């Protein structure tokens, strides 16, 4: 294993056909980033006579071992990250963990995550892999941007691959595997809307270049097919004219707002957000409850606020104080994107004493599994949840908003693994012209974040004596936890759940003395490191 040393472990699950194989290894070398390939060899071609998968378009494909033996693994650009070996007596599926397998990327290119290899005329191998580069439409990303996994010295990295063993034919086995991810869809939940945020689609520019606001970009049906019904975009991130202090910028915003309204529907709402990154510090998302016109710069002689025919009020902030005044006047929400890394390194820590950070207009920070450390039992364990807990110890209620932070999408992309979503408590979608109810629910913390396999439809705090939560899951549940803080220290109570089996639900009642605490939250994580978490609730002492 090169600079790594460790062991191989197999895990079977009660009342499940699923088998997990892990290489569990560590290194003492500093600054190690890596990827892995995993699988099994020795499958007999006589018993299993074909490899099947769906291509990126969803079309069935088959290989029957008719060619000469392979020297290398044959990558399969397989839909749903799933391939199978089939024969007369049953089938075996192979697939990676749905989300933890994917390190941070700019686009969700399907790099061919499953593979087979015909080793000789009698046997073959089957497994999973990562590609050799990011792929996609941007040469810079292909050549330079490939995050890989982090392996801090001395940490036990768990490198899993899943197999599903079945006596059933391939189609039934495929359905059984996809049930663990709800067919790669975020399931509807009564009283909630499914919101995905932070997409740099260059939506406005694409429609302008197409010559019509009525052209439907391919990302719209792709996200609808995922079960998402609220999408927050972040246009003007390398596109449009964000640096223009006047006409070009205002026209961009006007087209942006028109396009979002036009392509929204009664069951699908597109919100025009922006990762503005001016004046406050670090990178941040900005979401107003309706169309607001403003520029990143002020032309010579222009006021902070003016009236322009057709557009109405237009703001021209030039510093953090004016930017905050704009946000406050228009009831916008701000949150730090990718906190403590990338363009937000050292943030929001450097803002904790600023009045705008203490304001209820500063919602919190974004959640995205980045970096990915396979020794962690939670996605984005230290960076994201460390930021969340610190913010709530510093100040008033701050939340962690699920974000995807990727760019354009095309029909052959595999989106599900890179997504987390926010289940926002709303009985119905608001109209496309005024989405105040969305902002209100976000500001109230009435949402939970999930990778999709775990849901927390109900969560409550029992005064200062503990919490209750309803949890549902697909993969066997690994643990649930209550996390709380007193304004200085963060503590947690972890309840391991080895008794759970796949596809279950349970009501948890967990006693915790919260009488001297400031806030509390709840989370649940499964055996594949899929999870869900609630937002902190203020309790006890101020």
C-alpha cells in the first residue's frame, strides 16, 4: 500500500444483502492527498457471464466477456455509479458510498466510477474507482483542479466499496440497490420544500447568448429530476458585468430576475442569489426576498441610493457599512460560503466582532463536504461543524446552510453524489416574484440539511431537560448525537445505534441537562457517512 499500512475489513449487515469492504490504513507522511481504487477479483465467468450497467443516458449496456483479457481496469461511465455482474444463479452489484466517495469538485462529470477487468478466460474483477482528472468543459479544471482525499498523519483512512449479493436477476438487484438512495432522488416530505443552493450556472449569460430568455438550460430538468424544487443560483461569478457601476450591471440583474421568474413554475422555484464577495470579507451568499437592484461599485458622483426609471431604487454601496445598510433595508440574508477555506479562509472568524455579523441578517455559513477526510465519521466534520458550533458560542442564532457550489450541468453528469439539500419548512412554494416565506423560514432556522438518505422530519427541545427527534434512514444508522454549547465550550452526547437495520425509522428521546447551556442541535449519521442535521435552537442561559 505504498506509504500506507493497515488492514482489510469486511462488514455484513443484519437482514441485508449488502457487503462492505474497507481498506483501513494510515500514513505518517505529511501533506498526503490520494485517491483509491477498490474491488474484488476471482469471479468465475462461468457463474456470472456478463457485466451490465446503464450508460450516462440511462440506456442498458452489457459486456459478455467475448473479448481478449484486459491489461487494465475498464472504467464504466455508469449511471447511478452502479455496475453489476449477472448470471443464471443471481447477480452482484458494486457501488461506492453515495456521498463520502466524492471529494469537492467544480462540476459533476461522471468520470467512470465503476470498473471491470477480464483477467483471463475464466475469471474477472469488479470494483470502483476515481478518474485521473476532473474532466468537464473547463481546461483549467481538467489540468489543475482535482481535490483528492486528505490523509492527515496518523489518521485511519477508511476506503470502502459496497457489494450487493442477490439471487435475483439484475433489474431487481439494481432496484434494491437504488432504494438506498431513493433512486438518486430527494424524497418529498409533507410540510417541507427541497432547496439546493450555490450554483454558478451563468444562467443569464447563457440565455443572452442563446438570444432568448425562453431557452431552457439542461440544468433545469436535471435538478427537477433530483427532486429539488427550490434552486438558489449565484450568477455573475466570472460571468456578466459585476464590476460595472451602472447600466450593464443593472441590465444584467433585470434579465436575471426575469429569467428566474420565467423558468419557475408552480412546483419549481428559481431564486436569484449572488455570491457577491465585496466589502464584508471572504466569500458570502446574498439572498434578498425579492428583486433588488444594486452595484458592486459606485460611479463618480453617484449617491448611495437613487431612483432610476424602470428599475426603481438602485443602491451603490462602497464599503461594509453601506453594504450592511442595503442588506438591512431590503431584508436580505447573508451567509459565509465555504467558511475557513478557499476564498473564505480565516472567515467568519475575522468578522465575529463586526455589527453586521451579529445582526440577524447574517444567517451563518455554508455546509459542503470539503475537504474530504475518510477518517471522519461525519461529512465536513471539523471545518463545517466546528464553524457552526463556534458561531453559536460567539453570538446569536447562526445556521449552516447546505450548499453545492458547482457550475454548469449537462444530461450526462451524475449529480446526486455531490449534492446536499435543505428541507425548508414551508407548506407550499411562494410566487416567483416574492419569496419572503423562504427567507423567513431560513432566518427562523426552520430547516434541516441532509444528503438524502437520512431525514429528521421532527425535532424538538424539551425545555432544558433534553431533545426529541424523529429519524428515518436507508443505510443502517451508525449514531445520533446531541450537540450543545454554553457560549464558550461545545459538548456532545453520542448514541451509537448498532441495533438498527436498513430502511428504518425511530423516535429518539435523549435526556440532556441544558439549564446552563446557550444552544443545542441534533444530527444523525449512517454507516455510509450519509447524514442529516438540524439547526441550533437557543435554550437556557442567554
